[in-house]
C-alpha cells in the first residue's frame, strides 16, 4: 500500500497529477477541496461551517478535517493500493494527526511529493482556472490570501516531511508528461 501526500501551493497541479496517478496506479483519492465543495453544495451543516472559512480564505479546523478524512479513508476498505491525499495536510499539527490516524490502522504515508511552481505562474494558472470554471475562490484577491496562507502555514510542512525522510521535490513547471514521469519515478522506487 502506497499512501501519497501530493503537496504544493494552490494551482501547482495537484489535481491534474492525482488524476494521472489514479489512472496509472489505481490509487484512491481524497481531495479535501472536492470533499468540502460537495458538502457545501449539498448544504450540510459541515458544508455551511466550511464555507464560512473558505470564503474568508482560511483553513478548515484540524479536528473537522481529520474526522472527514478518517471517514472517507475507512470507506475504501482494508485492502486498497493506496490513497492520494490532495490538499491535506496543510499544517504540521494536521500532518501529525494524519500520521496518527494512519498508524491506528497499521498504515503510513509512503511519500510526500512536492510540486514546486513559482508564484507568478500560480497566479496566472489560478486566475485562468477561475475564468474557465467559475470557481468563486479563484479570483485575484482570494488567490493572494490563499498563497499567503500557504507560505505562512503550509510551506513549513516541507521541512517536517524532510525530517520524516519521505519528502520528494518535483519541478512543477514545464511539460505535463515530464512532471508526471518524475512523479512515477518516485512512486516506482517506493
């Protein structure tokens, strides 16, 4: 079982690369963004609470996210090829909580794959995505807030995963097949 944390700033290509990994390796996928958007769309209590945080460019509280993730993770059953965690963890306490949640099930994160993309390119990608998809959180003001949150709260995870010995840096700028090839090299070596 190969549980993977796909990591990078908003717009770094986590969703695109996750789709390719799912197709090639048969992994399950937990995108916290997709899970939360679904809850919001369905108007659940969780969705309403989450929407308040998201609309202000803030992160969802840890306890709430771990409960959601544990529930989704357990829904895959005991025998699966692995799970891609996309958009989680975003803070060191979340990484510690994820490690604990997986350990309670006899599992672990096999690799943290960081997609590194320069900020000017992230802004370009996210503004374009917002125009194409109509996602309300892909506008210049909210994007800037999300990138600030990423740099201040999320980027320290890189050092945490380096200390765990499972961090893998990928240049997320360039042609999609080359980026995916670099990711496959990491996964195949696990």
